[in-house]
C-alpha cells in the first residue's frame, strides 16, 4: 500500500519544521552562526560558511520544496534576487520571451541591467498562446511568465506554455507569487522553474523580504546554487525563521483572501465608476475555466480595476481609510496602489499602454479584514 503524502496544510505546518532534537523546542531555533566547526580540513558537519548554507535556511528550503512538490529549493534575500539568479543561467546573445504586463522590477532588470550584457527579450501577452509561440526565436532559451500576471491578473496556460518552451529548446520559468503554492503548483503542470517573492503571500505579514527558486531539474538546481553562492544573495537566518512562521498559516490565509477578493470583484463589477475589473474569478469564460483547472480552489487575493484616469485613481487611493496606500501584496492587511505611478513606474508608458495597463488602474491586495468593511471603504473612496 502506497503511503499517502500529507496534505498541503499539514506540510505548511510541519515540513522542515520538526521540533529541535536537542531541546525538544516545538519551534526550531534560529542558527545565527556565519561559520561552522570542521572536524578536520574539509570534514564538515553539514555546513561550512553562512553564505553557502545555514541550518535555518535549509529548513525553509525543505518546507518550500515540500509545498511546491519540488526536489530542490534555493531561498534568496528577495524576489528580485531569485529572478536575477534565474536570468544568470543565460548567456550573452540569448533571448527571453517575457509576459508583457510583467512586474515592473522584472522588466527593469532585463531592460536596464541585463540587456547591457547581451541578453535580449521580447514582451508578449503570454495568455495568447499563438503570440507566445510566435515570439520564440532560435536563440530563445527562457520563457518567463507570470500567472496570474502582475497587475492585470491574466491567467497563462502553464502546461501549454511549457510545451511551447520545450519545443523551442527553452526553459519555462513561472513567477507564481500571486497564486502561491496554496493555489498553484507550476512544476506539476510542466514548468521547469518556479519563482516566488516570498515577501508576499508566503511571509504574509509585511515584515520580511525573501525570494525562492524551485525546480526538480538537478542541473538547473546546481547552477542556481552556484550563482547564489558566487553572488551572495542570501537571506538572513532571522528572515528565514520569519518566513517559516508565516508559512504555517499560508493555507488558511490564502483561502480567506481569495474568498474576499472574489466577493469584492463581483461588487466592483456593479459599481458605475469602475470601468473594468481584472480578476480570474470574474474573467471571460475561457480565462475563468482555465483558472479553475489550473488553480487549486481559489483565484488569489489580488485584483485590479480601472477608473477613468490617473487623477481619479489618485483621488480614490487618497480617500481610502482602512485599506493602506502602499506597495507590495499578500499580507494580512489590505493594500492598494497605482501600478502606473508606483510598482510599474519603471516600465515606459508606451509599453504599459500596449500591454493594457492604464494610468487609471488600481491594484488591490485583499487582506484578512471583514470583507464588508473593505467594501465599505472602497464605496466611500469611489463615491
């Protein structure tokens, strides 16, 4: 009889978080040491130097790998550090196909930094599979997609994107930050690499920065670890401990946030001053059907909506009382922002407009407050 794998919520609480063997402490201690005793030259007890490895960081990696059903996880100091490590798998002259409404920091990394070292990229609506395929070239080595995307919440068919990538001899990397492993497991759908900004839903409390790269490809994992050790983009042991603490409540938080976000999205659809709502749970039939197949019991805690213009968006954001005007997402408190003026300001306006990202767009990260209170706050701000 095959032993049943523990459920997701059980793995969130227990994977990598067994009680301390020496003291019995239910919450494992933080190991702050930067260097470790060797029993003779090269005879290690598991760790050598804090940049290369740390017991607390290893616990976090074990937990995240269990949640994403991956063989390997490398925990980073931020989501952008994780993204940069994946991009550094490439060589000068390589080509990247990129989701067009990608996070502004990812676009900036490719456009303003890595392009100077010979990397090329093409932005495309990755939810359009024909366009995604047509954007690939003989030199394409990586397809980088988000699903749902940031900030227009488009859903990309990950299995189909993986097929396209592999037909062109490329890797598929999925930034799954908006879904979190509570709602989506891209590796099981054929992706080669999953990236998270663990600052967001994984941490969940707006008090820690982090990132993660996950894969079941041994060669990719070895190269990512080499990049991290060479560059040094490692999280502190305390940051890893905070992330482990946040992950323990990941499943219940994301379920509640998804339920509230769906309720708010339906309410926004009926508001006369809202021109459009972007959320998989209220998308056109095809997109919603794909989200239902690909995501696991919810559509996520982030949505966005259009008002008339940037001036109106700033007015609405300024009038919010309960919802905080701030960047980031995925935390217990609700946050709202203007992508065009904040998180995606580094993306040229013509690129934003081509992707469908208007100056009147407001992105809302739904927290754990009572949903009626959040709707009340939006109602008075939109009035």
